[in-house]
């Protein structure tokens, strides 16, 4: 894969460059601020970008805002955001850019980078158009449910399936995790789409829209 890395922490940035290069990927740019990220994405059109949420000058959400701007200028460009802490609103903002079927987004805690194989698997899924959310982000979403929860009609099993979808798992992986058949998972997914009012529409990705409903519920 051709990768852009944006992180102002030099040690982490160079560590990612070395890791990806050793695994056969090409790092086309490694930058330390949001403006440079946007410029690199526009110039190189990478297969995926790895972006820190907090970058100069204020170290608030510059990286996230730059990632959103990069996806505006280069629609559907895959972005995997890394964060030191769980910040659900940031994940929601990033996923809001997936309207119209443009997947390829992820939000992981930096601790996940320590598990190299898991991190690289998540990166590959984002690069291929998937949506990957850190399990801790998904867990906090359950705490933030409102009484007008749009997911209230889902069964407990359907909620489990949707939570695993939000983490970026395929139907086959969900079946393995829940120890059920692929057919059972497909049935649950169809029920989820129906209960959330997501009719078949080739112009939009129902799986992404279901995850957005999960985030905003």
C-alpha cells in the first residue's frame, strides 16, 4: 500500500515509517501537521493515511479536521485516525464523512499499534473501504444511549452484531465471534437494516449508515 503518515510525535511517526516499510508498504509522505497532511493526500492520493487526532498548533483536533478536509478534497480517500484517548465525538465526526457510500475510515487508540498484526489488519481493512472502530469506542457508545435510541427495536443479539459491525468485522468474522452460522448473521444484518429503515440503495452503503445510526443512538 501507498501510505501517508501524519503525527507530530517524531518517534511514533518514524516508528510507523519503519514498520510499514519493513512490511513491504511505501510511505509516500510522513508529516507533522494538518496542513501538510492535506497537501500530501492531494499530491499523492495514497491508498490510506494514518492520522493523529491532536497536532499543532493547539493540539486539540487539528488532525481530525485535516482528515475530514482531505476526504472532502479527495472523496473516499481512506483514513485511519489514531487517538491517545477515547473521544467518541471525534469518531462520529469522521464517520459522518462516509455518506454516499464512501467508507474507508477507522478510529483506533494508539495502544493498538503495539499489537502489530492487529494494527496492520485494521489498516488493510480501512484501505479496502472498510470501517474500523476501536472496541473501547464502541463500549463507550453503549453508555451514551439516549432514551429516544433509534436502536431500541433491535434485539440483544442484533445489537451484538451491530457492535461488531462497528468494529469493522465482516459477516464471517462476526459469525466466528458469536459462534453462529454465516446465514444467521446475514439474517440479523437484514433485520438491522429493516428496523433502522435503511432500504436497498446502491447509491449508499447501508452497512456504513447502520454504524452511523449506532454511533448517534
